[in-house]
C-alpha cells in the first residue's frame, strides 16, 4: 500500500496549489493574530494576579 501523498501528487495541478496557498494564507491571517491576542491576554492576566496583595 502506497502512502496517500504518492498517489495524490501526480494529479496535483498548479490551480490546486494556488487554491491551497490562498487557503493557507487565509488561515494564517486569522490564526496568528488570534494566538498572539490569547498569549497577550494570558500574560496580562498573570500580571494582574501577581500585583494583587496576598
């Protein structure tokens, strides 16, 4: 049994590559800022908790 990538690559066209590249850029445009916002919120939350008196 061949790996799926070996059976898929012969049918992979330039048009499919362009569509996949656009999809990848779109996901990156959403995921990267979201992950940065979450990281900033986590760090800010830790700083707020650290400043509270015990």
